[in-house]
C-alpha cells in the first residue's frame, strides 16, 4: 500500500492530468444529455386518481393548464378594446408551442354558447365567436347573454363583470417550459392595452419564472463559492489547502 501511495505521489502531475482529461470527456458527453422534469412521470401510475386523470385529460385538460385573467380598471369588460384583447388572446394562444388547441376556452371560444329553446326549436350559438361585436347594441346584447349564462357568468366572466378568464392547456409530453413561458409573455405584451391588467397563473408559468431567474441563481452560487474559498483560506492558511477540497468536490460531482 505504501509503495502504491509513493507511486501516486511521484507521478501526481500525470495522475491529475489523466483525471482532468477523463473529467473533460465525461463533461462533453454530459452536455449532450437532455435533462427534463416531466411532472406526470413523478406520479404513481397505478393510482386510481392518476389513471382517471390520464383517461380524461384530453377532454378536460391536464396538469399544465394556464389561467389568464383580463381585468379592467374602470367599467366592465364589455368594451370594444377589452373584447378585442380577449379575442386576440384566444387566437394567439393557438400558436404557442405544445398547446392543446381544443382546450383554449374563453368568452371568444365557440365552446361557450348561448342556449335558448322554444316549444319547437332549440338554439345554441357561441357567445362571441367567430367575430367581435362592433356596435354598442351588439355589445349590450353580449353583456346580457353572458350575465344570463351559468357557464360563462361566474366561471369565465366574474360576477361583477370586471374580469374575464382565458384557460389554455398544454400537452404534457411536448411542453418545454423554457419556450412556452417567453411566448406567453410576448403574447401578453402584444395584446395588453392601457386600462387593463393581464395576469398569468399555472404550472408552466411557475416553471418558466424559475428558469428565467437562473442567472440570478448562478450569481448566488458564485458568491457562495467565493465565500467558501475565503473560509478555507483563512482556516488552512495556504492556497493549496484552499483549492484541494474544492478540486476533490468538483471531481466527485463530475464523475457522478
């Protein structure tokens, strides 16, 4: 054992070089490995709740639902500019990556319908699809139809008529939070107008914010490493004593 230790110390520079080369090679291949966290992979697939979700998520939406609220500062949402914004969100969301185009629901979608019936005829037509009301009379008609619609009133339009909801679902296996969140932000910035506030909430939004703040996280990590270096230098008293623990930790982390 002593002979082996002596051999390593005698050729320590060669040994360090070999370790460095192996680490660089492993690091090169590690950069080509795509690491993604898919929320559904963390769920117990044999659980009845998870199986129910998998069965019906195509029809009712999954875990990657984003809710967008359009709120006005004065009056109600039944103003031409606000309705244009809701319509633009409905259309714009169709072009976001990994979106489930059958699960974009708002006042401007054809899923929200006004239903009426007589003894002979049954009517069901979208509240605000495919076009936008142009005259004040048409807007007043839409307001009355929405207020009397239990599907829209209180669900996709607030009871005080000051806010509207747009919901959109994304396909779990295709979603890339690093792309979806910036696209959502760009769409909001494009359609937002003075006098209204647009808010986002949902798992893709949360994950996107975390990714967006990664540079700040790296800055904190660098500050922590510098603090560790200073503590080691004060504790060991030498540059070698400061660097060896970090070198060993880096090698161990790089090799797995």
